[in-house]
């Protein structure tokens, strides 16, 4: 029975509402699965891989990678309490100098909580200083990721330098 009165069965409004409900789930599927695919161990490996890629992108000035992996609301907090947004981070491309330094992670810990993950690790950067001497710098970092639009996105990060041990 078609009454044609808003709110009653068969009305144009109800048909449009029903059609809208049938269409709504499509964009959600188009954005990727709501939960990360694979086992928790697969996701931990992928997140460690992303951290390795972040380290490499820092040395190669690959700002396209940062534009992809950082969420729009990304915020980085440095050891002094200063913060950097995604826009500020990407604006740093003009000052970036490529480096052949090496980047190694150790003490990596990845915790996945459904659609969120926390990665902590120590990073050692080894390279040459201006005098050509090999130097190392160690830091400890924490990165927070969310699973969104079918991929892990970095939403927050913090890094602190580990002081060098004093030799007697």
C-alpha cells in the first residue's frame, strides 16, 4: 500500500531512507576492513616494518612516505616537550639533507589493541659527523598507530635521546 504521506509505509521518504540505508555500508567497505587483517603476529611484524620504513624515510627525505603514514591529526612530542604537527613535519622537507646513516632498532615491543597499536623501541643511528668520524646516537621512542582506511596510520609519537655513557 502506498500512502504517499511522509512517515507512512510506501512513501517517497521511506523509500529514500531505505535506499540510503542500503547504500551506506558501501563506503565503509571501500575504505578497507574495519579491523586489521591477519594474525596479531602479522600485525606486529607489519608495524615493525613500518618503523623501519620511517627510519629509512628520514634519511632519504621521503616526505611522500610521511604524508601517507602520518594521520592528519599526527602529533610528535620531542624530548624537550616541543610538538610538531603533520603539516609542520611535512614542511620540513625543504630543510632535509639526505644521509647514508644506518638505522637499527632493538628492544622492540609492539602491543596491538584491536584497531590501535603502541610500538616502543630503542633506535641507534650510526653515521659520519662533519669531521668524517663515525658516531652513534641512541634514542627511545613510542609511536601510537590506529587502523584506519585499510592501513596503519601514525597518530602520535615521542622520542627521547638516551645519554651516552660516561667513560671513566
